[in-house]
């Protein structure tokens, strides 16, 4: 039976604040009067529980029972909530159920596990494979092999120290000689490079500094959620954002338990939906955090034909290999193989061990005589063919692990009989060989590994290799098909209004690789690919020292999208870009000569004199960038769902990948121009008329009529509020403008919310609607002729 959907205290709009020591609860409280006047209903806070000291994000939690002291502690949070209440605002808080910081000095639960081993009452908290590594928890903290680093290890009473690290000693071992002392511990400090293949605890993606938490255990759930649930019960917090549920053993069961524990508070999940994937209908949540909305909004302002031309120019300019940036699907597949063989090798090995044990002990002859290497190969071939993040218990696994994928996977085996391992693995994953604890463990670990693989291979690798259009390489996006037609957008909105009417929507977050305003500028390049090619020819002719052509293409697009900015911001983002791409350097195998060449190129080219040519093109295209910026903002603010505004984005906000996009902002901001006025006006309407946008609202597309109809996207919410925006404005200008294109307004008189004093009715000329701005927000003010 599907649980009832959450209902209490549904926000009309939220505003995301990135809390950090530089921006604590007192700073957030000081911003409350301004944010209340802006028109949002809730503040959306980044994680508030105790984290690693100095953390700029808070996702490295060390204590779930305490509110973070560096932010002001629980008193500070309660004071912020009180201030928010005085101004009519509530609080939504980001929580992190999947992992904690691997920081024993600060993480008391982990400290106790290291001291007492699997018998510690905290051992059940962490996802540790105690059967591996001789019963010791591997700690990849040493700068080199033990033989080279042992001199830096020292015993200090009942503590083992290594530079800034501290670990507890097992009782009675402190007087042993160092080599024997190390062997006697429940953990083993090792060279950090061993994490790739030897790690025996689940982590967040491939980040060894974050250890997986077993919230599927009821006691662990209660211990790690007690403080947040208390804050909810006492009215300090009103709603929740759930970070990375795909890492959990059973997201379905977790979300049901959370739903029951919170009494159905408004909750959204950071679930990244692949193109065409639907949120599991059984999940008792309000919806996603909104990356699916981001993809559809961005796609509206992307010209499909021009995107194709841009791809052709990119291939000619950069000449990327097919599977190293030349073709999207091939690039994703190769990246997936690389991630499995490198970053996630330990996870796949653990899966293989579980499968081998299942096959060796199964009473079913069909599972017997399967060599571990064949099971490993079958797992690898099925994992790289998943088009979604993971299977779920409430969704038919056969729809995710398809027979078509299995048929492809079998072709990887030279001996057809050995390809039977694919059917064995798929059968285990589909539950065809029972539902005992071992089978459930196998399915669980496969799903967790799959989600880590998808994130690392797509978001953190392929997005940095396949770069014809940087605005399309965004979380939840599909760079292989970056454009979204108006028809597809309307169908998406109708589906959201029907199935998840109070889901979240976003266009900029703390995790977006480029802010919405940067992506809006980049999308204009799909309307003028020839002009972009001409500019690139000019700027590359004037300089040399290009480290590689793919990087050069991405660098020039970066400065076009960002506009004037400090060179160190561009350099930092591009250095992260090349390390994530992993083609010539990486985080773990850095190539200083190449990275130096990248920095020199950025300084001399995109951030040097040739950059002026790109800046001139951006200036020439400014009206069309403005149309995209305003259109993106208005569509997000009025489409189905609850809009979440990222800090500073009510005005012009140009930011690159983190940490650039997590810089503190000032409140109130300076003059935020047309975008600020638009944002405030749309939020005022949403706050004043929540029924027009809520769960009982309606969404109706409104097609324009005339030669330029395709350039006007319009829709009506509940028959009362009308949004119309200009799309592909450069193509529109080149075709001669709006002409006599008209928008047939629903019956009644419609008042312009953004430009008071203007009223429309009947078949309004689109040129008149967009006389001052390339967007319009109308509110029905009466019956026609009244």
C-alpha cells in the first residue's frame, strides 16, 4: 500500500543558504528580514549537525546528536528559527544519512570502533567488511608505504599519532614494539593508494574520507536522526532535504521509516533521475530536489539544430577520440570501465566475493562451477550498461537490468559457456535464486556500487571529457540530447503537477558545475555556432601553448559563460576540470608539467589579451543572454513544484564549480536589476496565491499563433497566472522578429505583474507583451470588459 503523501507546512518557495564558519547562524539570522521581503516561505539550510572543524560544506558529519558549534550550536539554530518565525519564515534542513567523516579524532562513534573492534556497540553503525583484511579496518592515511612512513608513527599514551591523525590503541597494546602494536590493532594504517583496491568499508563514491553509515539498522537510524527529529517535533525545523539516498542499502525502507518518524513533513530527496527515468511512485516524499526540472528548463533555451552544429565544430576543432570525448554514449561507457577498474575496484572485488560465496554454497546446480573471474567480468559488464543510478526494491529490477544489457554483456566473453556467468549474476540480482541474507546483501551492494559508478563515471568524468556544450554537462543532464522541445517541456510539467505537485525545482545549487546565469549565456552559442567557430579561429591563431584542444575548447566556453572575472577563479575551475577528466592528469596521478601548461594557457589565452575577443562576442550577444537568464528564472519560479533559490541567484549570479559557487554572499545584495525585480514579483504572487501553484493547481500550455510561435513558450497556472517567455531570441531576431505573432489569452483581463499599468485581453500581440522585457508574468484581474 502506498503511504499518504506528505502535506503539512508545504513551502511556497525556499532559499538555500550555505552555512559555514564564515557564514554562521547569526549571519543567516541577519539576512532574514531581507529574505522575508523577497517573498520566500522557508530558509533552506545546508547541514547543521557537527562536522569536521573548518568544513565549508558540512556534509562530513561527525556527531548526529549535536548542532554544529562553529555555526553557533543549538542555541544559535533555535535563535535563527525564532527570528525566521517572527518574519513568517520556516526552516528546511539538509540531512546526510549516507555517510560520516572518517575522522576518528572528531567522530566519537568511529573512535570507539577503532578501539574496540567489531564488539563495539558502535560497530553496527558503519558498513565494514570485517572478514576482509584479516579483521582489521583499513585506514588509507599514510603518505607512502609503511616502511617509509613508520618513523612518523608514534605512540602517545593510549593514542597512535601520525602527523595530524590520531587513533585509539586497543587496550593493553600500548607497550608493544611498534610493528607488533600495529598488528594488534583493530585497524591498519596503510598507504593511501591502497584504498583503490584494498578498502574494506563502504564510502561515499570514491571518497575514502567519508565512511558509509548503516541507517537501515533501526538503532542506527534512531541514533543518527534523534536530534533532527527532536528539532522537527519542537517546531525548530519544518522540512527536510535528503542528501544522496542512492547510497543507502534500501532507500525505499529508509524513506518510509523517515516518513513515519517525521509525521509526513515536507521532504525532498537528492535523487538524480536519468533521462526518461521516473521517481519511484512508492516513495513517501514530496519529490526530488529538482535536478530533473533543471534539465528541462535548460533544454528549452537550447537550439537542437545549433547544438548539433556546435558538436560538429567541436569535433573538428578538438578531434577527440570517440570514447574520450567524441561521442557521448561511448565516452560514458569508457569512463565507467575506468572507474570500475580504478576508483571502485575494491567495491567490485567485494561484490565478486559475495557472488562467489553464493555460487559455491548454493544448493542450485545452476550456480555452481563459476570461476570468480567470470563473476567479476559479468558484474563489470552489467554495471557499465546501467542507464540509471541503481535498482530499487519497489521498482521491477528487470526494467533496469534488461535482457538487452545482458545480451551485450555476454559478448564480452570469448568462450560462450563462460558467458553464463552473466545470467547467474543477473538472476541473483532479479531474485531468481532466493531471498536469503546473502542474496539480499548481494543485491544491496550491487545497487550501492551502481550509484557510485554512475555518479563518478558520468558527473565526475564524462561531463569533463565530452564538452561541445558546457551548459549541457550539468547534474541530471543529458549532453547527448541537450535540447528539450516545448512539447516535451509541457508534458513534463503536466506529469509533475499530476504526480509530484510539491516537488522541488532548482536551476542553481551548491553542486551545479555552472550557475544558471552562466549556462544561460552558453546556451546562446547553440543559436550562433558559426560565430563561435569564427571567434575560436581568431583566438587560437593569436596564441600558442595550448596543452590540448579539448581543454582549450572548454576554457574558451568557460570565459564566455562566466564573463569578466578574476583569473584565479577560471584557473581553479579548469584545473579541477582536467583532473576530473583524467585524460592527462588526475587527482591521484597528477602531472605537474601538464597542469602548469594549463595554468599558463589560461593566463595567456582566455584570461589574457585574446580573451577580449570572446568578451566582445558576449557583449554583442548580451540581449539574447538576458532573454535566457530572465526566461530561465521566470519559468522555474512559476512551473509546477516548489522553487528553491540558491543564495544570491535572485540577482545576476555567475559562478563555476565548487568551491567557486560556495563563496559567501552579502545580504542584502546590491542592485539586482531586472532579474531581481522579476524574482521578487513572481515570489510575491506565489506567496499571495499559493493555491494557484500548489498540489491542487493546474498547468495548461498556451500555444502562440503565427510565424514566430515556436519562440514563445507560455503556460497558465490554475487559470489565474500566465507565464510567457522568449526562447531562442537570436534565431527569432535573425528571422525578422515577432511580426504579427499572437498569444490567445484565456477569457478575462490580464494585468502585467512586472510592469504595472499594462493590461491585455483577447489575442495579444506577442511583440506588445514583450515590449519592455523578453518575458511577461500576467495575473487575471477581472472578467473582460469589467
